[in-house]
């Protein structure tokens, strides 16, 4: 699932602690009887908002003496449990789960089947129904399932946990004039005399309950081509045009081609369908049938402003096909193996398609979002078993916090060992469940490095690097002294020392920058650099390799030079933030001057944020002038959002004047209001 429009609004937003005082430690369930196949046969009635039928669950005995299984099943009606093979069983249902006991011993390796007949009516969640009514005659008619994290149980009897994965045979029956979709490949279609049809879908690859997806509705369809013989198609409700649907997802084929090449791994599933309907909230990576909220089906004007975001969400969900769908986290403690990876793959796509600056900007945004949560709400380890609800794990630590750590790991290993290790990991564990140690060992085996300390510090411990840096130049001996102190250490929060290599770029002449490296292995570290003359500016972590915050106070002249001349996006962003924090008139003037000549749209956004942070009258007046001159549709909504957070007559006048003009698209105008 993608974070930007859903996940960050969850998990107790605004609280100062990740968990309650005494959180439970969560583990994968015992699987003495492990589900190994699901046969799902349901009849869906959109008008009644109900589904009825049966699920036959095949279980395999993994442990001698195992005889009992619990199937999660919330608010089911008309429940009847039998053995299709005539085995003697005992069962009962308490409204939350079905408990089944086999009354005869089962040998290790033997299988048994459990048939559950039932119905669900207007499920609380998990199975979404929509249809027109008197108040909303144009509301689309459909049913679609949406499960993350533990909501399949509201319509599907299952062990509702990611460690349980089965192939699927799905027989879905509904009115013949409706589109009927599910995971896997369509095997057959049968039309009945009562005006209904049954479509048989089969997924041979194992699928956890949260990635099972069914959809029935009045949908339009657009073909998306094919990827290595696999069918690509897009669906949505008739409320949208085929042109808008095609526009929103038109890059899917090229993304699939790119991802298989980047990961050196063929796409692992038999098709790639995408369905957009209201109520999904964000986007969800169901195996071979990705669901989206229909707000992402964009007309031409909205796509101009929002198309870049739709594209990276598309890449994010596609990344889950590998990280999360083919290779599944054993339990919620290791969710970063799917969500951090899907977030990081966005930046990798930008790197290959738009260049290093685009990747650097995206990673800078990821780091900014993660730091905001870590600094203002709570810090937690990326890998943790202590949480109150599995949904609480879906926060800024999991998505961007893990993504920037993956980039650190890549920079540490180098591309050959990193991507080679990733390909090994996917090949070894496809179709299996994994823990963090499995990924670490794949990288260690490929690189010959010991990564235990890195993973202990960056994934199993809370916090991140907070650096206080100071520089001084001694002209008598021609030396620049750089002193760096780690300030994040907090025994109460469990935040300790980090070991890393810090790159430092020093500007020594017109366009000439020298790179130096400082090993951070103590609380305080220092570096002496021989220089014939005072450096023009110093930039820390110029290529954005470290997860860190920086406290650095160079002279305004040095910051102004870095803002204009630093060759990397992180370097210019660093300078902009320093100048905005100082809020001096000369710094504001420098920010405005740099904005006018800055080519990268993301850095212009960061300069505007720095002006808003300064908050002086000069800064407000300068920001007001920027919105009229800015032409990039990706930047204008951000500018208007910043203006809306300031109180100044020039700001109010600029917003009113802009609204009175014909400028901007729907997103920008919404921001202005």
C-alpha cells in the first residue's frame, strides 16, 4: 500500500509514543495445520450488498499431534462447517473465528480439507459495496475487496496473517452484464439460465489473505499492452472516460519492462490488472489485481499537476509484486521488507528515468517526512515486535524511514554487490516468507561483508544520526579543521552511537570541489584538510547518502555560495535550509535570487520552504511574488500551500490575485482555497 495519501494519517497521528506503556510482542502463529490451498466459490449480490457460498481450505499437517485450527471469520451468517472427504470433525463459531478439530490423528505431511459454507451481509470492512440510491443516483455499482492489514476475515474464513500463503481457485458468480475480476488467470466462464455468470480465476503462486482480491461491477476497460506475454489492463467505473483511465496508467508497461530489468528478475505473476474505484483510499498491491482509489483517475488538467505522483505510486505498487507479494514478510515485525522497498523503488525509477537529481530530490523528501515523525512524534526501530495494532506499523518509519536506510546500504555496498544481492534474495525466497536476517544474508553472501552491525544500528535500534558540525580555517598553516559530534545519543530512548562514513565537499575555486571522507565511529570526530586558502563553502553529505540531520552554522557568504554553486541537489537544499533558519535579510535576498536561477523544480520548492521558515516580511513579500512567476505545475500547488500557512497582507493579496486569474489547475486552486 502506498503511504502518501493514507498510511501517514493512521497509527494515532499526533501521539508522542509509538505504543501504549506495556505493548504486546507479536509473532507469527504456529502452523501445525498449515493452509496450503483455498477454493473460493461465492455468489455476489450487489443490490443486497451480500455474498454467499463456500470456501474449501486444504491444510497440511506440519507437526505430529496437530489436530486443531482457528480460522478468522468476523460477522458471518449461516455458518456450516464440514469435511468434504468425510473426516470426523468438531467445530464451533463464536462470531470472530471458526474453531475446527479433527477427531482422528493426522500424519505429518498428510492433508485434510475443511468446507465452510456461509454468507456475509453489508460487511463492516474488507469487502466494499457501492451502488446508487435516492440521494446518490450516480454512485457507481460495484464490489471490491480491500484487506490490509487484517480485514480479509470480514468475508473470507482464513488464518488472516501474512505467514499463511496458499494458491487460489476462485469461482465468482454475479450478473452476466458485470465485469468479474480476481487474482490470477481466467480459466473458464460459464453463463447460467438465471442471467448470472461464473468466472473461474486461478492463481498458482501462494497468496496471503491480505492480497486476495475480488471485484465485481459495472467497469470500463482499457488495454495496456503486454509485458513479456503477460496481459496488462486497466478498469474503472463509467464515471470516468477511457481517455482519462488510459492517461493515468499509460506508463505501466514501460514500468514493468524497467522493473524486471532493474531487479534482474522476471515479473512473478501471470497478469497485471489495475482497478480504480472509490473507497480504496490509496492504492493496494493485491497480487495481479492492484486496486486504486478513483481519485487517481485524472483528467488532462489534473494529470498535468498530479501525474508525477500517480507515476511513483504506480511504481510503488508494482514494486510490491516482488517485495511483499512474491516474497512475503513472515510477520509484521519485518514489514519494512515490503513497504520500505516499495518506497525505495520509486527513487530508483526516478534515477533511471529522470536522472540523479530526481532521485536525490525524492530521497530528500523521504528523509524530511521520516525526520518529522521521528523528531515530533516518536522514534522506534524499523524492525520491532512491540506494537498495539499491526496497522500502527504503517508509519513514516516504515515507508520513507526504511527507504533512506536502503539507500545508505546501497551506497555502502556499491551497485554491483547491492543489486546482485537483491537479485539473489528474490530468486532464493520467491514464493516464501522472509525475515530481515534473510535479506541481510543475501547481501553478505554476495558482497563478502559483515552487515550485522549496520542492521543492528539502523534497523533494529531507534533513531538516526544528528550531527553538529563546525569548521575553522587557519590561514597561517593552511588548514581547514572539520569537527563533527554525534548529538542523537539518548539512553532513555535507546538511541546510541552510529558508525558511518561522512562525505564532505569543499569548494576551493570556481567550480572546483574536493571530496573528503570522515569516519564517524566516536561521539566526536575530526578531520584536518590542507588548503592553501579559505574554502568558499563546505557541504556535508553532498550526495545524500546518510540518514541524518545537520546542525551547521557557516557564514552567510559560504551558504550563499553553496546555494548557487553546489553541484548536487542535497548540497543546495542544505544551504537553503541554513539560510532560511537564520532569517537574515541578506539570506532572504540570496534565497530569492537563487530561486530565479534554480533549474530543478524540487529545489525551488525547498527554497520556498526556507523562505516560509524565515517568515520575515521580506520573505513573505518574496514568496508572494514567486507564485505569480512560477510556471511549473508541480511547484505552484506547493507555493500556494506555503502561502496559506503565513499571515501577511502581501500574501493575502497574492492569493486573491491568483484566484482571480485563469492560472493553475484544479489541485493548485484547491490549495489556494
